[in-house]
């Protein structure tokens, strides 16, 4: 499975208009494209940062849709009032305890390791982090997306509420930080509201 993330550094005052556009225009358009299986949207109402991630059955399908999604990306940038950055990923791990509902929040952690260390990071994520984090109260799902060429990766953990995410913040963060330190990786975290949750990626563990 593969994912394409479109990050927009938008205007906080335009967040709701952007959510409406992604839900009412972008999602129906993506559903008509071969190989697309879902979409999620993360928003930070404080900074205006928004990340829309579409999921694809194959790398070929994701790349083939590139020209079709360009007008959608440009229009989204206009509505959110910001610039666009696009990343393409392999979805290496995904586990869902239950589907997220209204009020769900996500902590995303970006990090870089040497490409030859990515398989080691994936093993740790599956064997150590996933069993521990799924025991936390309020846990919904977790995923790990990677770029094998650059060594870039992003971990996303979803909780039922902001309260649950913040309550377990230090514990959840430390599960990943210890291993990343051993791999010599730098990391940074951001917290988001899960505005749209229709990624529909099957279990990958």
C-alpha cells in the first residue's frame, strides 16, 4: 500500500472552508480514480497546517494519478490560503484497534534514518512499539509510512480525544524516541485534529 501526502501551510481562519472542499470535492474525485482506496485529513487550527493523505493500492496507481490530482491540489492551496508540499510514501505498518470518531486527534512524528536502517526501524515499530501503544486507553490506530530512497519516515498515532492523546503523550513519545536515538535519527512531533478519517488501508502488521 502507498500514500501521497499533500501538506498545506494555510491560514487558520480558512480551515473550515478547506475541510469542506476536501470532503465535498476532493474525496469524490479521488474515489473515481483507479487504485485509490481512501483519504484522511489532519488539521492544526492554531498554525493552519493541514495534511491530506490519500491511500493507493499500488505505487503505479499513485503515480498514474499525479496529473489528475494537480488541479485539486492547487485549488486546495487557494482555499486553505497557503503553499503546497507533496510527499509519496510506502505504508509499511498500519494497525487499527477501532475506527476514529468525532473529536479524534493524531500525533505525527517525522524522522530520518539511513536508508539501510529502515527495515530495522520497521521491525521495532511492529514488534515493540505497536504492542505497547495499543494498550494505551483511547488508542485508535497507528501507522508508519516510509520513503526507502531518502530514509524519511512518519509515524502517526490516533487517539479518541485530545485528552487521551495528551494524557499518554510522554509515554507514547518515549516508545519511539528510544529506538530513534539508537538509530541516530532526528525527530519532530506535531499534533492534529483528525478532520476526515477515510484512509481505508487494511491491516499491515
